[in-house]
C-alpha cells in the first residue's frame, strides 16, 4: 500500500493506492499558510489510513512546484518562494514511512506515458500555466529535478517578464491565464462583441470564451488564438530539437482535437515543424487521478531503488 498526495493550488488530495488502484481518497481545500497545509496533508493521509486499516509503505507527494533532490525550490501558488524541505514538514506524520516529492505534472506524466513504455515521450500540459515532463521507457527523467519545465523555455527575447523571473518564457505568451486576460482585453476594448456580451452578462471570462467566440466567427478572438498557437508551436519545435521524442502528449481541454485552440495548434505545428520530424502529437484527457496514481508509482519506484541499491 502506497500513500499519494496531490498538492495543488486549489485542492489538496490524498489517497491510498494498492497495485495501481486507488482504494481510498480524501480531499480538502488548500489552506493559506504552509503550516496549515502540512497539517492538512497529515490529516488526509491519516484519515485514509484509518479507513483502510493499513499504513502506507511509502508516501509520494506530487506538488505544483519545482522539486530538486527532494527540496521544493519554488511553488508560488502554494506560498513557497524559497528552497523548502517540505519532507521535513510532513514526514513525522507518517510513522516513519519514507516520503518522496515530485512535481505534480511529472507525476501525472508517469500515468499518461505508461501507455508507451518502450521509447521517449514528452508531456506538456496547458492549464493555468504550462507544465511538462519527460518519460523514457516508462521511467521519469528529472535531471536534477526540473527537467521538462517547458513553460519556461525562452521563446521571445524581448518579451514580458515571467513570474519565474525570466524574460519571454513560453508561459507568458500562451497559458490559460494569458488567454483569459486576452479575453478580458478584447471585451474591455470592444474588439470582440461576442466576449463583451458575456462580460456584460456577469461572466468571469476565461480561455473557453475565446474559443466560443472563435467558433462563432469572431475575427479578433480567432486572431488571438492563432498568435497563441504560433507561440505554442514554437515551444513544440524546441522540445523536438532538444529531445526528438517519439511523441508529444498534450494535456488539457484547450488542446483537445476538437477545441478551437487545439485545432489552431495543430495547423501551426504541421506548418512549422522540421521536415525530418516524425514526432506524433497526441491529446489525452486530463484525469484528476493521474497525479495521485503517478505520485504513488514514483514513490514505489523510489522505495524499490532504495531497497535494492548498494
């Protein structure tokens, strides 16, 4: 039995996993303070343990941040802005069971890429921001921890400053946050009557409103999505140049085959990809259990390596 935690910006979820199957799960809204987040994780895992009647052999924690050698270097949405040993903050609650920490998208990628165990797969997610991961022959490649942080590839040298401190990161040009802000600008300036009407109706605008507008023939919304798609395709080229993966798996509803933005990305990608490129571009549904199952798999692998190591 392996414990799993999905530590995100909105929810903290925990589960016990046995043989790749979730046997019990719990969740709570993420508290504000780091101390309270530690307590929430401990309580969730304890409730799961009490419900199942068995303690976990190890606990895997997928966290929305950069993890290097078990230390969270940055997790801005969780209030972590400097290197933090979160294992020290939560390990005491698990009765001595070892705790292993990994980026949440890297954890989810383990689950997605299990379908293709024999070669190299890059995974890119598009949600509020952009996440990424690299899987080779079923195992996560992390470098010193942050390999696959594709949202922070530089694609515009004179671009905007990113929250990470960089200039012109991919995430500053295309993300759920960027597209939601663009929808707001189109509404405020009157460039898109479709989106403006939704704003007047009291809606909180998001990327889906741009897609709806583009599907309705709105010229400004369509142009905005095309610019974002061009930036995303530039990111795909960089991934291919660095890794030459057998496939790039894209995650998130915005990148679905039948979504306006997903269609724009595929058009742009087929137009600009290298002539020698054979990398397939595949979409998978964003499964909310993927990070839990991947965190458990990561912990089980790390535990096995520790037991069998020198």
